[in-house]
């Protein structure tokens, strides 16, 4: 019996070896076949780049202008926490525009080309399109900003949310550290252009100026601030109206104003705007001084911590902050700004 089992085992091994030899001989690689047909040539990678970058000197000019702007210089880019990143960092702004979310941004970058445009997303000229031109519902004032390509600007250049809006029927407010800076923050230009957000004391009628009419200023901020550039100092992607020239002088670029069809010459614009700006500036300083005389603002223009302030006094502070933060001294909306200051001063002086 043992001999029979041993014979079967040897026979099995021999069969396996023979099978392996036969399989190997059957799968032996034959001679190499003829080469196949060439595939279609791909697109030259340089063509994709050149569609956007082959703009002669124009792109270089834009980059030079922008490099001389406050946006590019990253003013307060370190404000990268959740509450500030949506306007002070490029990534925070893009996230907010995309889905409305805000968050802390690590390794933040200043506002740059990718902030406003779809740079290097499709690798076509579509990358130069703006990320959004949708109308913006303003956070304060229940108004809407809808001025074409400048709608994107209004996402940040508007009042931040207020801790509360002044209510004449509500109780006085005890000022704590969080309320010492009460106001719209430093960029409520969209509110002032539309004419909504500040507290409107009764008195002089609140009427918007022509600059608030989309028929004349169809792209809002962009119409004037991004008119044909004055070198790298103003206009274009530098965006300043008032600027310091290379020789150290002060100048104004009114190219956008002239291009709107409303004004015929720089002299005409200057003759209109300078007296108005001087008037609004004087009224603004008068309001500030009166608020300080009443102890409602200190030398740093903060509300002193610990004092009790009435709701209407808070409204007067709010209005000063709106005009100061707008920083145009009436250029954005002269009639509305004047009414705001005149009526607020009348309330404080009664």
C-alpha cells in the first residue's frame, strides 16, 4: 500500500512539471508587431499661457499699477481671524464669495489678482472675468448696492454689522470695551453712495447726489476710481483719485469722471468738488469736536468706557463714524452727507 501511494505522488509531481513545460512553450513571446498609427498631436502648452499673457505691455502696466496700491501692499493682512479674514485676506474673501463661510485663515495673502478674478482656473481668457457682479444686500440700512462691476467692492466696502442699531425708545447704553469702537468700521463707502445706513435725524431733506444714480455712474466705484491710469500713481488698478506724483506733488486723476460724460474738463470737476469737500470736511470736524466736548468721544475718537450714553447720542456717534470712515468728504454723495451732518449737529446743539 505504501508503495502505491509513493508511486501516485511521484506521478503527480511529474505531471505538474510536464504541464508547466507545455504551458511555457505555448505562451512563448512571438516577434514584435508593426508600430501602430501616431495619435493626434496635443495642444502646445505655450498656447494656453499666451492667450492670457501675450498682451504686450498692457498686462505689465496693470501689474505695476496694482503693485503700487494699498490692496497689494497688504494693509492689515494680519487680520486673518474669522471675523476679519473675509475682507483682509484673499483666501477669506474667496471663501465668502463662494459659499458665505468665514473662518480663520492660516498663512494669509493680501488681496491680489486671484481675489477678484478666476486666475489659472480655466487657463483661458475667462480667467479674467470677475468672481461676482451680483447685487449686494447691505448689512446695515436695509439697502442694496447694484452698480455693475463694482458690486464686488461693496462686499467689503460697506458697514460691518453693528452691535445694535440706535432706537430712541430703548434704554441708555453702558459703554464697555466692546462698544468703545461702536460704528461702521473704516469702509462704509457703499452705504454712503446708496444713502442708507446712518441714523437719519429729522431736518434737512435726505437727497442723493448724481453720483448715486446708476444712469450716470453705472459701475459705481469703478467708474471713477478705475478710470484710465495716471502712470502707476492713480486710476486703473492703482485706484486712487488723489495721489502723490513721482516728484512729490499732489494731483488728482479725474479720467473716470470725464469719461462718464458728466464733466467736460478737470477744471470743471475741481471747481465743483473742492468747495463741497471743504464744506463737508469742516462740518465733519465740527461734529467731532462737539462729540468730544460732550464727553462722547475721547482724543482717540473712541467712546469712553464706563459712561452711560443715550440711544440718540449713540446715533450721533454712528453718523460721525459713517462720514469719517467714508473718507470722501462728500465726493461719493454730497447732498446726503451734508443733510446727515447738518441734522446731527442740530440734534446735539438743541
